[in-house]
């Protein structure tokens, strides 16, 4: 069994990006600038956005954190997005989800300039991804592909079962694992809350990608021998032994499942760190495209 070590791989990727940034600096070029918009004060979102901004600082990117109150109206947020779209210094930005209920998420995602949409959530970028065109791939699925690639995991002809159909993880993951190329070329089943016989389907999977958000959902007896198991779950569970009062728990009953799996991602330290690394990679790509467009 091999552990897919997201901490190590994300640190390798950050090192590679740092080198690219240092080259830009040496040439006197502008470095990538990522902005993150956070509406409200949801604890988990604050942590994630904080990690994204910190990672930018570590690797030499410029970063801007835009914090707006939970009472922000849709118009106010759309106006902030317009400002970020027009700001020539900003290469890419993200709007952290979920948004408060008074704001229509679809409207917000549509308002982001597709060339600055480093989350890859704009329908134009999502469509390009589905059509195998070059684009920004959403960071979590992109991170999973990168892990599979760097560990040389064969995916061709395998049966991939994706659990959960969210726009951020499950849906794009199902498209990417089925597309031509590597990682890809697998036969995909996308399962969700209305799937019948889900345990029977999972038991036939060569690759299981769980993005459900139910702690310890996936048990050893549900997966087949030598399965490749990717855990995207990051649920906060109360834990008095921790200073912060909670621990992060994945969808997979890790200690039991790892005995059966051929490859497995731990939680924490698997997919989570990869998400941030790939957001940085997308921002580097956005900077490169921005530079070329400005030169035209
Ligand atoms: N909320 C949970 N995951 C993500 C993500 O990858 N990007 C944004 N913007 N919000 C999220």
C-alpha cells in the first residue's frame, strides 16, 4: 500500500512555483497576484482563505484578502467583482464558497472574468474543461489528477466511482477521470444521494473518490482488494483533546481501509494541501496568460 502524500507533493509543487517566481523577479517581471473574496465569518472558510493567502506569501506571490460582512448584498459583491475584473494588477481571484443565502452563487460565478477565474467555476471554463480545451481546472479535482500523475497511478480502463456530485469536486472529477489521456481513460460512475445499491457499486470500483462529507462513511468491507482510494472529506468533528476543539475527519475509515487499498490519501495531509497548491498553479497560469495578452 502506498500513501498518496499530499503534503509532500504540494510542497514539491510550491517549490517549483517559487523557482518560477524567482525567475520572474530576476527578469524584473511582475509576479502573480491572487485576490480572495470572503463574505461573512464562517470559521472553516476563514481558515481556508487564510491558508490560501499564507501560501501566496510563502512562494512570493502578491495576495489581497477582501473581507466583506455577512450582510453584504448581491449588488455590493457584484460591484466588488467588477472592480477585481478591471484591476490590471490582479491576475486571478476567487470568491470563497459558500456565500450567504441572500446572494445568488450562480450570478456571482458568472460575473467573474473567465480569464481571472482561477477556481475554474465559470461556466465558460467548466465547458472548456468538459471539451478537453486548455483552461483552469477546479483546484481540488486538479490536485487529485496531479497526485495520481506524480505517483504514476494507472487509471486507463479502470472503473472509477465518484461519490458526490458537487459542482466543486464530484461533477468535474467525473468528467476528468473519463476524458482521454492520463490520468483519465477510466469508466466513471457518478453516485449521489439518489443512487440505488451504492455499496454494491462501490464494491466494483478500482478507484473510489469520495467527496461526501460524512465522516468514516467508507468502510473496509465496502472496497475491493487493491482499490485506489481518494478521500476528499474534511468534516470538523468536536475533539476536546485538541486546542482548537475539533479535528478534521475524512469520508474514509482510514486505518481499516488502508489495509486493503493499493493507494490511499490520508486526511489531513492528502487532497487538502493539493487544493491550495493547484490554486497557486492556476494563478501562475493566469499571470502567464495575462502577460501574453498585455503584450499583444
Ligand atoms: N469552498 C470549498 N472549496 C472551495 C474552493 O475550491 N474554492 C472556493 N472559492 N470556495 C470553496
